[in-house]
C-alpha cells in the first residue's frame, strides 16, 4: 500500500509542473491548450541533451547533466510558449486553435526526434542516460527503507520537492508581490491594467513563456526520472498534459490547491493496481466470506474502467465549481480573449 | 527641449481592415502555405540533409501516386471532413467542443459492438448498416449532450468537460477492446467478421470507400445549407455572436446549446461508424487518432464553410499520407507529418492576422512635426 502513495506522489509531480506553468499563463489571461505539446518539447529536449552529453563524454558528471538538461528543457518549452505568444498576443490569433496546433506540433517534433534517438541508440527503449537519470533519482540515503513516512515523503529525487517549492513561490508571487498583482490585473481586465500604465503585452509574453518553461519541466521529470530516461511514442505525455490542464481547473487557479490535487490525481490513477489488495483487507476487516466483493476482483477489462477515475473526478469538480459560483473560484475574467488597445 | 518628455510614436501601427476582396485573402493564405512549405523544407534539410524537393515529390507520390493510394487519401480526407462538419455548428455557436475524439470513439464502439453481436448473419447487412448508423448517431449525441446540459443549466466550462469526456471514452474503448479481444490475449479486437464481411460497407462504383464519400458529401452540402439558410442555423450564428442578443430576440440559449451539441455529437458519432464499418473494420483507442483535435482547427480555419473544410481536410490528409511515404522511403519517422502539419497550421493561423489587420508605417515627417 505504501507503494501506492509513493507512485501517486511521483505521478502527481509530473502534472504538478504542467499545471503550475499553466496557472501562471492563465493568470495573465492566456488559455494555452498547448501544454501537452510543451511538455513533449521539454521532455525530448531534456532527453536529447542528456543523450548528447553522455555519448560525448566518457565519464559524465551528475551536476553537469542536471544543468544541461534543465536549461535545454526550459529553453525548448519556453520557445514553444514564444511561438504561442507571438501568434496569440502579437498576431491576435485564436488562443484555443493556436494551443491545439502547438500540441500537434510539439508532439510531432518530440516523437520525431524521440524516434530518431531510439534508432541512434539501437532500438526502442535503448537510450542510455544512466548518469543523468541517476542524478535526478538521487535521494536522501536510507529513506527508501525507513518507516512509512520516510518512504512516502522523503525518498524521492529533488524534482519532487522543487515542484513544491515552486508551487509555494508561485502563490507568494501572485498574491504578495506588486508584479504578481499587475499580472493578475492583466488577466482580469487588460484595458484597466493598460490604463494604469502596465505593459500588457510584456506581461503576457513573460507569463506565457516562463509558464511554458515550467510546464516543460513536467515533461523533463517524466522522461529522465519517471520512466528512467527512455522514449516511448505512445502519447502518454499528451494524456498527462491534458490532465495538467484539468488540474488547473481542479485547483481553481490556486497553486497550493494544485499540490494536493496533483497527488490525488496520482492516487486515483494508480488505485486500480491496488484494488485487489483493498478487497483482501476489507474481507479481513469485515469478516466477510472469501468470495464476497467479487466486483473488486478486477479483470483486465474492468481495470480500464477504474482508470477513468481521475477524469470523472475532474468532471465532478467542474460541475461543483459551476454550481457554487463562488467568486474566488472563477477563472480570470479575460481568459482566452485577446487584448487590442484600439478595439475598445 | 531635451528635458521635455516626448511620447514616441511606434514605428508600426496596427489597425483593423474594413474588408478585403476574397481573391486577395486567398492569395495571402496561399502565400502562407508556400512559406510553410519553405519552412518545412528547411526543417527537413537541416535535420536529415535530404533534398527537400525530392522529399516533396515522394510525398506527392505517397498521397496520389497510384489509384489505391489516392483512395486511401480520399478515405482519410472524408474522415477528417466528417468530424469537422460535426464540429462546425458547435464552434459557430462558440461552444468549444474539444470532445470530438470521444464522440467518434463512442460511435465506433457502438458500431463495433453491433457488428460483433449481430455478426452471425441473423440480420442482413443493409439492415445492420442502418441500425449501426442510428445507434452510433445516438451514442455520439449522448456524449455531446452531457456537457451541453451542464453548460446550458449551470454554465459549466465546456472546453474542459468535453476534454475529460474524451478520456472517459478512451477508457471505455480500452474496456471494450479487452472484452472483445480476438484472438484471446492479443489485446486487440482484430478485423471483425473478416470472412463473412457482415456489417462492412458494400462496394459502391467498384470502390471500397465509395459509400464513405457519398455519406460525407451529403453531410457537407446538408450542413452548409443548415448553417446558412435554416432558422436553427441562424439561431446558432446569433448565439455565437452574442448570447444577450439571442436572449433579447426571444431565443432560448439553453435549448439551442443542447440541440446543437446533440447534432454535433451525432455527426461525430457517425464519423466513428464510418471509421469502423467503412474503413478499419476494427476498434481501438486510436480509432479517432487525434483527428478530433485536428478537425477543430479545420473547422475554425474554414470559418465553418463546409466546402472550404473539404479543401483543408484534403491538404491535411495529403500531408499525412505523403509524410508516411517519406517516412518509409527515407527511413524517417511517421511523426514528421505532424511537424509539417504543425508548421503549415501555424503559418495559416498567422496569415489570418494579415487578412484582418493592416500595418501602417509611421510617416517620418509627420512624427518630426509633433
């Protein structure tokens, strides 16, 4: 059962990065549906740079691996954000359409190079970036075998904790600083912000590009840590990217909510693996017959139904949020619309 | 003088165009596609070192080289077009139906299920085809109505609701695939009724995909007329422009939303029926294959004109097929097509700016006078 919580946190971290970046972007009024594409770009840039470095150097140094992959992933994703920003902010294209195109493009680029990397490395799943992966997976010694608390919360690589720091930092930035206030003003009412002397275009550009960079970290974490430095072009990152977009709504645009939301999504995603154990525990606890609760004895097909849970949970939250209509849970007022000074 | 703050007039001023001749706007779009091909050529050249012209020739051969290949391109065009037609009314109403992927899948599941359970010959193929079409329409409509009802009653965000419905549909498909797998343990359904061909589209004019073309072309014309000349189409347009205006004119936005999404979902469900009964004869989670997302862009770029959608769908299907050909010929990988598609779409999206706005250069003298 401890494993369930461990994998929930690791899974949650991937989408937490994606969601944090998207929160920053959406707070500036840009609904970027290109998150899956951006996470793809971050993932492949990290993987490719690590692969290039490790094949060029005989004895790769862990710290250098970290810096190279970090910079590469951030730049590649921010570049994706820049394309989106240029089209939607400067050229005033429709945000949803541009975002979806970015998803197609990012997925294409990443899988194209991912496939090429696989071929270079001699077959699927043969990419070896052992040093980088090890560097990312370094945890505090002894925690993996300690008591349950250490195993669940303290046995991860540093990216898991970085995501938490980032979530708190984003909360402080948005709610306690002048720049954060300006950013939110741009997302709520750009005309007013403009009149108050805030450079709307600049804020939107920076928020979207940096947000994309943060989202891309999710892709990086996924490739180098979560799947240990391989590339599989099955569209997994795409599903994760959409989950990250859903998480933004789930957390009602609050980065602190996103933390537990992400872990909850992770929990629901992996729950199906542990349902049979749950059944045994329930039977033991309630003194039931050995044949009871057959419904929890999952077959390969009913497992698939269980995997719907995170999506159903998101739908439920969407409905509840719209029913309650609390003002602080609403999206930024100008989300998804472009701002053109002369069109007022 | 130097201490006085002067506001610098920007070098380029952007203003909205009042209008542009149709031929001129199409010229701009054509230029955008050419720029895109140039950019993609640079991409191919820099990554692979292959001669882009050769690659483009190979693409052309891959998509239209033989009659057989041409028909595959047509089949894919019709599939993409069908989904785009389904999305058109929803998007014209500014209802962001990102859920076409799921609506196609449930239509496909319904079709595949009927093919399997009624495939023993107890019902004749024409009757079965009609039954499958109706059930897939209903399944798609149901998938579209669920988010529409919540949107209409409580204003629930439809973009994310429909997006999540995709994944529910994908898991439902995985469930059915595991349930119907054939042979056992393969985790694929395999070609359904391979011997008997019960429930397969019959050949029309000696062509396997003749019926696909007929159904989709009828829909193309039908949707064009519906959106442009019917009262309901008018309601959709008004609601899309302004909900308050629609309310003021006595329309009931909720009813229009639900009705339109039922139509939208139903046509996407029908696309699933065509994909299963008329093309692949099997069902898998990749039956929709991301086309539900691509179709959104098709519908939007065509400004909901179904005939323009036909053109854009063809271009995209052509690219897809062409890219698959170069992938096998030059040992590249399939995803090159997505890269090229992305570049072309980016360019077309960008070109809309030059159609809607014009840039006015600052007149130097005038600025100095101030």
